[in-house]
């Protein structure tokens, strides 16, 4: 009975040590995450094997697991850039990115966990300055925004492709110009719109005038053809037909045949 406490103490200590070891060895990786394994006594970061996936893992207590989020993430950047004529432009962008899960070990070893500040932000800013510097404020404000957005994405992606980072898209949220430049551009755009409307009215009026001329020419040609086809004989025949119809009418009173200037009937006493 006296020996039990002496035997129990080492067992208790052993159990405690085992619990500590298991606690340090157990790693749980949540959804949307992956783990980079660092082996303290075996060449450090593991880069030749896939990272640890979601779920429960047991690793040696002297090793370490660095957890990364591998979901798509969002970066909002507001930066000052220069247009082609040297004016300050405020550009607001959004970038959607994620670390390449296959190369997560290399990303950790070469870039580190703060790759967003060290790699992505400088790449996006550099690409934005390069692209915006090719355009005037007017182009940035109006028709070129989609083109600029695509060019920023292409140039940023070109930088990040060799950095173990996947860039999904870049959006240009807003372009802010100096107030005086913005007002001048809006006035110019308004004048251009008014000019286009005036030109449209002129074209419409010209087409209407052309239509009237064509219709008038058509009527004149029709009258000329009709006049040329109406001989005296045809007129007499038509006059006779008309006389016959009038004679059949109950309102006809006196018809003098062949007494007109052209030998056509004269109708008298119609009521």
C-alpha cells in the first residue's frame, strides 16, 4: 500500500507528457485552408509534396504546420497614379486572388506568409501605374475603362504567375479626376452630344426633303405619261361613257350631243 503512491506518480507524469505530445502533434485544418509542413530536423519546409489538406492530422511534435487560406480572397487598393499628360488620378481597384495550393510550400519558403504585402500589392500598383500612364484623363473617364481594366489584369497576372499566386480578376471600381479636368471633360462630352444630335436632325431633314423631291418627280412623271396617252379619241370615248351614265341617272334633264367645244356632250338642267 505504501508503494502505490511511488508507482502512481511516474504514471501520472507519463500520462501528462503523453497528453502534451499528442496535443502538439494533433493539427486540425479548417475548410478553405491548407497546411505547410516544416520539419525541424529534415530540411525545413516540405516543397516536394502537396500541402496538408482539410481535416485532422498527426505530425511529429518537433515539427510545425503553417496554415494558409487557399480560398479566393479580395484586395481593395486605392492609389494615386499619373495619366499620360502628368495629371494625378485616383484609381480604386479590386483584385481577386488566391495562393496556388500546389506550390504552397514554395510560396512559404520563398515569399512568406505576408505575400500579400510583399508581392501582390506592389505588382498591382506597378501594373496600374504602367497602364494608366498610357492614357489621357478623358480616355480614363469615358470609353477606355474596360480596356484599362483588362490591361491592368494582364500585366499584374504576368508578374504573379511566377510567384506561386493565382490572380482571378482585377476590377476598376472608380476613377477620380481633378475637379477642373472632370468638369472640362463633361462640358466637352455634352457639346459633342449636342453636335451629334444637330447632325442627326440635319440628316433627317435632308432625307425628308429628298423624299418630297422624289415623290414630286414621281407625280410629275406620272402626269406626263398620262397626258401623253390621252388623245382626242380617248377623251371622246370617255365623254360618251360619262354621258351614257348620266343619261341613266334620274337627275338628268337635257343632254345636247356634240355641242361642246370638243364635240363632247353638254349636260343641261341637272338637279
